[in-house]
C-alpha cells in the first residue's frame, strides 16, 4: 500500500512523548477533520477542512474541580464516538474531563482519588474507549477501569461500574462494535505488566479472557497487541490463541490503530515507522474507516503529518 505525504498541519505547541498522543475525528457532513495532540498540561486541537484551505485552533487546559486552570499533566486526549454523540475525553493526573466534540463545552468532570500522604505510585488516568451504545471506559493508575454511562444528550453522565481485574496501571483500552452490532468480545484493556483483559460489555461487564501483552486494538474478534520488543501479535479474543506474530519494529511500539472498514493496521514505534520519519513517533491514527489516509505526530514536533493513498 503506497501513501503520499500531504501538507503538514501546524500546531500551537509540540507533542509530548506519550502513548497514543494523537486522536482523529472525521466530521463528514461538514467536510472537516479534528485532530488533538497533548502538550504537557494542554491539548492542541485543530479543525482542518478536507481541501486543506481552512484551519482553526483551540487549546484545552487541564482543569481541577473549582479551579480555572491546573499544572496537572494531561496523559491522553481521545474522541469517543457513540451512536448518539461524540465526546472528547481528556485524562490527567487529577481527573477525567469530557467535552462536546468541538471542545467548546465541558459536560463532565470526574476527580481521581488522591492519597492524603504522598506515595511512590503516581496517580493518573490513561486509556480511553467508547463501548457499545452508551459507555465510555477510562483506565486509571491503580489498575481499575471506570465505566461511565453517557446519555443521548446533556451532562447527566454517571459512573456506573468500576472494573478491578488489573493490578497494574492501565496503559491502553480498545473497543469495537460501539453501535448495535452484536459482538462476543467488544473491549480489551492492557496494563503496565503486559496483561490484556478481554471484556463483554453490558449492564455488568464480563471478563472473557486474560492474555499477556501490551498496546492493543480489537477487530472482528481478533486482538492486535504490540509491546516493547517491537513485535505485534494477533490473538483470538475469546480463546487467547495466537494467530500470528510479526517482528514489526526494532524498538518499543507506541501506538496501534485499525481502519475498521478495511482491516488495515497502522503501527508506530520509537524506531520511527519504516524509517520514513526522523523523530520519535508518539501517535498514529487512520483518518477514515477505509484507511485511505492516516496522520502521525512525533515528540517535540509542532505539526501533524498526513498521508493519503496514491
């Protein structure tokens, strides 16, 4: 598959070296694509027209309850696409913020429990996924996963369940079947020790399987996992059987993404993907469901690099 480099999108500030430090939301009715990249305690958001002629910028800062701004570092920003609405979710060292998709209005804030006395373990939220019709799941440093029930509209978002299967900090969450399609497995979670948990969502989330690995995606019942050796493995979600193992990179894999309509897989790692980029890759995302275009961001770069199929 051949891709052509498009004109880069300039950002207000550079990208921090974080897992999955790029999120993309395609707004087809308006011929726009939204991009977000995290820098320290700020999220750079860019709205780009498909013809490449118009751009608009917005910056969102980490917030705390009853405090206008905060020095708390943001760990991740990602759009959660549900059938009824799109939500922009920010996770930080203090809590979880949820915004309307254009970043204009914060609709929900959830503070993390912080110990009164300082401990060796850092407190933060990381790992974001939209699951089925109405759930947004977020991982936290204790290993717990918070399940939020999101209404069709408004700010009456509630914490409906806490999943306690992991014992180490959550690194990543991935899901599929966020609509009405019935799936046996529809979410997978990964933690710092390399364990994966495969889940079936519902009023009560059910644990289906445990697999030892790290960065994850889920597609048609197959778990795609990447980790520090640069390898990518494909597992059957329910049984945990390994279908394939690929020596994809020479260094740590930072990001995986799947184009859900075509099944194309995009991976990004510290070795700079297929030596096309001369910087550490922090985030890589397909811009559409067919994998026709994808975008990449790198540590200390103040631009988003886009590629389209030739």
